[in-house]
C-alpha cells in the first residue's frame, strides 16, 4: 500500500518536472515580493534574487536527476 502511495511522489516525465519547477518559481516570486516590501532597497533585492536563484538550482538538479534515472531505465 505504501508503495502505491509512494509512486505518486515520483517525477517520471519532463512535463511533471516542469510543473513542479513552475510551482516552485511561483512560490519563490511570491516570497521575493514579500521580501521587497519588508526590506526595501538593496537588501530586499538581494533576498528576491536569492529566492529565484534557488529555483534555478533546484530545477537544474531535478532535470539532471530525471535524465540519469531515464538512462538507468533504458540500460536495464
């Protein structure tokens, strides 16, 4: 039963990866806007930049892992 539930949380296609990255980006931009309003000026802009860069890093890692998992499936 836990195996079936666990399969819901596995990213299998590039479309699923893009949907997750899009959701992460929406959350990061929302958080960045809060930072801009709470910390006006250069500090808020740096925090906004940190939020968006984190999404780029996470997205590249997701795509990289997805590519390696697909290559492993093709070898077997």
